[in-house]
C-alpha cells in the first residue's frame, strides 16, 4: 500500500523567513510520481510540481524549490522569503496507476502554513 | 481551457433529498475522478472513470452513485445521505501520467455539501 507522511501539521513563520515542508513516502512501485499541491481557503487544489521517480534532479521555480531524495524516500518543499500569500494547506501526494486506467493520488495529511507579518 | 468546472459550489440537502453534483472538463482528459475531503483532512479518492467506464470504486456507500455520460462530464448522484457525508467534494481529471511528463491531476474548486 502507498503512504505519504507529512509530519508537520502546522507551521507558523514570519514573512521573509524560509520554510521547509517535509514529505516522506512509501511505495512498492519502481515507477511512481510525486506531487505538491497548495490548497488556499477557497478550497481549490493548486498544482505546484510533479516529480518522476526516475528523475532525481532538484528543481527551483522562483521562491519555490524541491529536494527529491530517493534514498530516503523524501520529497521536501522549501519556500524562500515567505509571503503572507503563501499561507495555505500544502499537500504532498503520490501517484498510483489504477488497474484499468486512471491515476490514483494518495495524499499526505497536509501542512498548514501560516505566514504572518 | 485548463479548467475543471464543478456545480453547484454549495449545496444544502436533507437526508431524504436527491441531488446531483456536476463536473465538466474540455481538456480531452480520459480519466475523471471524485474525491471527498472532510474538514482539515486530505482528499480521499471515491471513484475513478477511465474512458467513461468505472475503473475503481473505493468501497463507497451506494447512496453515492457516479455517472459518466460522456468523456467531458462526470456526475455524482446523491440520495439518502447522512450528516457525516457533509464534506467538500472535488472532481479531477487527467491524462495518463505515464504518457507525458506534464500530465497531472487538474482539480475543480469543489462542491461544499452540507447534509442536515
């Protein structure tokens, strides 16, 4: 069975601080896909990044960066110079191929990030 | 058009009512999904449709009945719900993640359902 663990339930930082959200996953599949989604209070899940199991290259997109470590089954997300608009719940998710088609996403429990002035 | 549109945004219903949630996408995705999200919890998969056929039902009670009339539409029919079914219902669509590196799940903004 697949499992995603986000041990940090809630993180509070002051604006401009850097913050790292942790994600640890478990899977028996050799090919899998990892995602981060942001969920603001409005409820919509906003896609941030996808990472393939066979590509361990880290990625930076503006203030966001991701560190994928296959050896430790971790896919951590760092926000540099956080802003109030970054306040949201962040979900890490793992993809499973459903027999018969489709891709099931297994979500972690989420990390509530609060950025204060 | 890279949107998944869900209607209604809010729904209040009694336990004896019958209602339907609707979801639409025009991205040509052949897989569509229903997720249920309780407050302060992660989304949990309910159903997957692939090429308009139900490919998985995550042991969802029969008071939830999904329907995929065509490749762009997904419905969730609700009947005799319980108060504990109150939640945010999210629809999603995707192409197969294996086929292209940019493929991923696109989510609608959800229907906030309250069962009285």
